[in-house]
C-alpha cells in the first residue's frame, strides 16, 4: 500500500516539516553529491550512525565494503554527532523521496497539534529512539545507518494515537493495475508497523550487507506512540480537530 492523501486539514503552515524536508534535500544535494558515488560513500561513512563505533564494540580499522572498491573504515571512538546527522542523510533518490513523502503526508498534522519547538524536540527524540533500538538490536554492526525514516516512524506513531479514524487514501497494486482504497489511519499504520516488526525478526542474526533498518522503524514508531501526548498542545489539537475528518452519522 502506498498512501497519497488524507482527509486531515491543517490550520497552520507546517514550517518545521518544510524546514526538515529542505534540510534533507540540501544534505542530499550538497553533502551527498545527489548520489554520486564518492560523496555519497564519504557522507554515509563519516556521518552515518555505526552501532559498533558508537558502542566501541568493533575494533578501529574494521571496514565495510561500499562498492566500486570503496570501503567504510570505523574510526576510533564514538561519534555522538552522528546520532543526529544520520537522520538527514539518505542512500538514494528513492530513499529520500519516499521518506520526504511520508513526512509531508503525516508530519504536517502532527506539527499542527503541538507548538513548533515541541515538534522539533519530538521529531529528534523519535529519531534517537529509532537509533537506540537499532543499535540495541545489532550492537556489533559496522554498517552505517542513514535516513529520516526512524524519526518519521515516530510521526506515524503519533498519527495513530491522535487521528486513528481519519481516512487515508492509498494505492494498492492488483497485478499490473492499481486501485484506490480509503482506509482508517489505524488500519494502514498498524499494517505498516506489523510489516516492520516481521522484517526486524527476519533480520535477527542475518549477516547482511545493509538493507532496511527495520528495528529503527519499530523504535521510532513506539517512541512516537509513547511521547506524543507529552508534546501535544491541547489548544492546538482542539483547533485542529475541528476541521479533521469525522465519520458520517447514521440515522
């Protein structure tokens, strides 16, 4: 399923959401060379989050192949800054576009439900929660982790808590064709979460060469569910709810 629209009207311009999207796009273009091999590899290696480096569980000089005779070498000592920088980097155009689409679709409504400074703190904490679970799940990994999807998963978890019955329009493949389906948010989000959990279980003990950080998605989602009520402003939420979709009454 690919969501493309929801019936959830915002009251304010989602400035923070727009700034985060712009920061990720600029990082991709300027720091990652829009996907060119050398700057992409350098950015992922230098500013991605490497669990084994953060925890000191891999020896300095341990390397991970990145293709085209390039390797990422683990430096001595943890890089605490990478806990934040990894959230703004991506591995490909599709990785960037997919993440930014989900952030725009769900982030504007969550930002609308809290003050902007609170949304910044909420987003970063969800990203840290995502990173924490991924590091816990694979503490000896020398593979860099990049992407905003952990923090965005937190936004999706918050959406589940605040707007479970809002309809989300999704495209569902049926063979060679796509059909449109309108689902309550809770159906789509729980379905997505179950897929991430199953993916995380299948990755336990696997000796891979990267791929999807499923446990980061799970960690971010859970962080969003747990934290959202602490950051939500009652006044902002009530103003927002006056316009969001409500199911029709049956007489």
